[in-house]
């Protein structure tokens, strides 16, 4: 099967000029969206959707490059969708001639050379879905055609038949087609997916599904040092929590964090990273002020937009109540972070700061240490392993199960080992003494396979924060883990490490068995990537 992609793109561009297309302002979209939302006691808006998670299993791509086509798993479901693609696209174009449409345009990023121009053509066959383009405008900078592109396109038809729901990615012509879902994440991630691909292909940058922040700390000599931090993690593992967290740094002593980004950056060879958004798409389940003060306070502002969060008859917001879904969401504004907000949405080059830290966040419930220090090859291996658990944001039927996603990034286009090799090359190209990498567990110690019957230990946000503070200050003491061949904490100032001892939960034989099971899983998983740099393979 061959599809004329050039013709498809020409028809897409033509559709933006159909007589049934209107171009409402942001305020006009908001006025219509308010009619279909619930007003909370905070003055914010809450919306409810028919689809409450991404349709990952129904997402596929079409490309003429065999390398791209071979980069995804072709399940029977996807094969059938691909087989019907010519017919589907013809139906889409015929429908666009009749449906009430709107168009809107935004930029992704604010920088000198890579600011994708996003062009959204949206069908309003369901009037309540006006909330989706409105929410999209609240996450991204205003459109500035003078900034360098590229141009990315999306057709979105939420009212498409449920039985034919699908997300089609045409990476070679920068087009995504979203059919039959009213979940906001498909718009957001659809454009991010294409932007990451173009960053790699056009610029040689590496698009990362990662949060970003700056931290200024006093080292053991009392000198103030500034670090860029990139935080990797799948939805629900703590990426946003730690991206938007002060980490207990003492502002009265000149220490602090600046929050830069929450979801996607483009890493460049000089260690800088371009940010993309001015609104953060947060998970709200379990959100409370003690452990997540900045996110919580921003989510309670009038500017917040909530999705599938329980709001009662008095307008009270119940983040702890998961009756509606375990994937409650919200958009909070970067500007609402006040003094915690950075000057701009980009990270500076390494030459302008004291160091760069890569923090891979996983969530496991057995023998994985709370934090491990990694060599460059081990960091690239952690990038490839992308270990975590599935959440209701991706596949609610597998929520809680172990999962591995390269780069903790389910939006990679192209061979995944290519991304790992680029990441390793970027690491080796940076001054090693100023670059650090860590694997951090936000789950539990001693839950799965516990043969002593003791209570497992839930790793607290404060535990992770204490370790990160000590890393940045240079006050943590390390020892070598005999099994993982990484460095693990021997002493962390102000943190009791006894709850992290495996002997509290496992006999030596059981601990050894679980560790070897994990290592064997890792070795087997990495066999999927024969083109991976040998250093990365050896690091597992």
C-alpha cells in the first residue's frame, strides 16, 4: 500500500481555507467553553471527557521510510487500521468539507532557532469539545510567525465514530490526525511527538520527555553553585512533582529552585535545552499541599483548568477522590509559580552554570535503591530501560504493572536505539566532571516478594528531596552496590537510611533472587536493540 503524502498535505493546507472554517479568538473560545464546564469554588473551570486516557494502542504511523515503519509494534489492530488508511483519509477529507470547523495556531518554544508552528484544524461536531482548543491555547505561547519553524499540522475530529477511533501519525509531512477521542492529551502529545521528531531530524537535538529546573545551592565550602536538572519519568511516577518542587532548599541562605519546564525539552550539544510550553499538564490524583505545595497552590487558582477531577455540588474540588478516574488532570500556568518561575522556559548552556544533572525517575516496589549514581554508560542504559510502572494515563487496564519505555518517552518516532545512541553521544560530548546522572526510585522498598512479613516502606517525597539536596551540595557519601555496580548512599545528612535496608524485608536468599530476576529482565530487554552502542549494552 502506498499513499501520496504530498497530496494529503496539500489537501490539509487547503482545508484550513474552507468556507466552513472560522478563526475564533482565545476569549471567544473561552466564552463557549465556560458553558460546558463546572465552576469550582476557586473560580477555575472543570471539564469532563468521554475518553479519559490516551489511546496508545490505537496510535500508529504511516511513512515511506521502512526504518520508521519498522520502529513500532504492528499489532493486528494497528495492521487493520493501516490497511483501511486510504479509505479513512478520504472519509476525513469529505467530512471536513461539511463539518463546523475552527482553526488556531500556536508556537512551541521561545528561542532563536527551533519554535514549531502548530496549526490545528478542529471539528466542532460536538459543541462541548470547544474546551480542547481552548485548553491547548493555555499551554503554549502565542503564535509568532517570525520565529523559525518548522510547521506542524493536526486534524482533530472528536465526534468521529467510537468504533473507528485512531491516532494517525505522518512524520514525514509533520501531520497528526486524531479521530474519535475528546481527551486533551492527544492534542498536546500529538504536537509534542512531531516536535521531538523534527528536533532530531532537522537540528540534531534530542527531544526528551523530561521536566527541567534550575537549582542554586551552597556547597560544603559555602559557595553558591547553580545546576540545570533534567527529570525523566512516565506519567504518575513523580516527574511533575519533582519538576515543580522546592526540594527544601533554604531561601534565606540564597538557595532556591527555578522551575523551567514540566514535560518536553530539546537537549542540545552544549548542554542547553529548549523548553516548549507555558502551561503544565499535571496529574491531580492524590494532590495535596504538604508534599506538592507549588502544584497544589497553582491548581487551586482561578487560572487552572481541571479535567475529570471530582467537583461536588458546592464547587469543592476533591483531588483525593478517584471515583471518576485515576487519571485526573489539570493545566496550571507557569506564570502562576511566581518567584519560583525561571526567567524563561529554556535551560542555559553548561558553560554558563556549574553543572548539569540527569535524574531518571522510576517507581518500583521491591529491591531497587532509593537513588543510584550512574556512569555515562549506565545513564544511557537507564535511558534505554526507561523502567517504571504503567499508570491510568497510558493504559488503565495495566495500571500498576511493571513497564519499560525507552527514555520514559512513549512518543518516540523512529528506531529507539537511535535515541539511546544520540543520548550517549551527547553525554560523552559534555565535560564529564560537570555532568551527573542518577536513577531515583519514588515507589516502595520491600513490598513485592517480601518474605519477612514486615511493613514495606513508602519512599516519601521528602526522602528523595533530601538525597537530591545532598547530591547538589556535595555532602552525600557513596558506596558501591555489589549487584547493580552503581553508587548508592552510605550517608545522607538529615536522612535515616535504615528503612532502605533490604534486610528489613527480605532474607538474603530472597533479596538475591529478586535482584537477579531484575537484572535478567534487563539483559533480555536490551536484546531488542542490536544497534545500541556496545558500552551501553555492557552497562546492564
